[in-house]
C-alpha cells in the first residue's frame, strides 16, 4: 500500500516536473523566438542602412570620379617625374665625374705647362711658334714675306732676331718673341701679398727685357728699317699684368724704340703689312700690264704698216694681171685667130678683168702714216 502511494506520489511529481519543464522550454522557445525576431529586425535595419549607405557611397564615388581620374593622372605624372629625376640625377652625376676628370687633366696639363715654361729655351720656342702662327694666319708666307732666325750685323754686333718682316719697297722690320714668364706663372698659384709681390717682380722683369732688347738695336742691321723693334708678348694677360703693375712701361718702351705688342695688336700690324703687299702686287701687275699694252700697241701699228704694204702689193698684182689680160686679148688673140689651120676647140678663151680692189685699212692705228716701231 505504501508502495502504491509512493508510486502515485512519484508519478504526480514526475507529471508536475514534466509540465514545469514543458512550460520552461515553451517560455525559453518564445524568448528565443522573440530574440530571433529582434535580431532579424536589427539585421533588416542594418541591411536597409547599408543599402542607403551604399547608395550614398555610389553617389559620392560618381561625384568624385573626375577627382579620382585627376589623382591617377597626377600620380602617373609624379611617377614619371620621379623617374626623370632619377635619370637626370644619374646624368648629372656622370657629368660631374666627367667634369672632375677634365679639371684634373687640365690641372695636370697646367702644372706640366708651368713646369715646361720655367725653362728659358722652352719659353723661346713657344714664343717663336706663337709668332709664326700669327703671321701665317695673317696671310704672310715664310721666306717670301718674312724670315725666322736670320743673322744680321747691327751696330751692337752680330744679332739673330726671332723674325724679320719684309715690307714693300725693300723695307724690313725686326720682331723679338722672348718674354719673361717666371714670376707671372708663380703668381697664378699665389694669393694676397705674395701674389702682388710676384706681379711687381714680373713688371720689373718685362722692363728689364725692354732695356736689353733696346741695347741690341736690331734696326741698325736692316736695310731701310723703321727705327724700332717689336717686342712680341705671346699672351694678352702677361702684357696686361705688367702694364697694370707698371703704367709707365709703355712710355719707357717707346722712349727706347721698343714696341710692346700682344697677339691682337701685332696681328693688326701684320694684317696691314699683308694688305700692303697685296696692293704692291696689284700695282706691279698694273705696271706690267701698262708696259705690255704699250708694246702691243706698237706691234699693232707695225702690223698695220705691213698690212698696208701687202695691200699695195696686191693692188700692183691686180694691175699687172689686168695689163696682162689686156695684152692677151687685144694683141695675142687677134693674131692667133688668123691662123686658119688652128683647131677652134683649142682657141684660148677671153680672159676676164679683175675689178676688185684690196680694202685699205682705215683705223688711225693701222694707217701707213703711223711711225713704224722696230721689234
């Protein structure tokens, strides 16, 4: 009995628990369904908001499309400029290296030149070469218009100027191409007071060179020469530096019959000499042409005389022929026709008369009155 009561109580409790469980599950399901519905609503709202955002973004993108295209173009331009900058940077670096190498070679060449110019013999050859190049560029010919290293006898003794320019009319002029350069070359690498001291020393060296050149008196050993000597300074800066340090240097040189000439001024002088030679050549040609014209005129006169003599000879020949024809016709043929036994086919025909007279020369140069010139 107690067992049955226990089973009944357990059954009732189980049913109650089952109903409670079912109710709890139903409540949980309802809550889950409500939560799901809320989530669906949230998702739908998010979807709608996303759709609206996408639409607005699409409109913004459409509005910004030109800007986007411009930005892409600018990006491409910037990229191209960057590439060009890299290329130009490489070219500039190469040019800088080339310039540096060239400057280094120039420095070495300058040092070598300065070292060579420290030798007096080298300086002399350099000056003579510059002088000869200058006169040849002006149109003068070696051994025709000028001589180099010609030995002359001056009042100061036997001398050998670097060049003797030949002038029209048998005149000549001496040119010296030596120049002091030691102090000037040293001043190129000096600065400040040391440079000023070297330039002052250079001016004194040029003045001493003028005095030494004046003592040689080259003009006394040349025939019909201007009484001065040209001191050729092969470089404009060399002469300019000396004149800047010693403004009275030109007057000092002129007083001693020395003309300081740079390449520019000497070229002008030599070009004038070349032009004078050309004018002299033209004058000689004109004079020769005049002589030939007079000679030709005289010979034409002689030819006219000979032609008139020939005309008179032809006239005498025509007269002789006409006399012969008249005698044959009026004397010989008359007697010949009387020969009855003569075959008529062999009778000599009647000769014709020559009526053409030789034309006389009418020009006064060819007239017989012109006094004949013996050639």
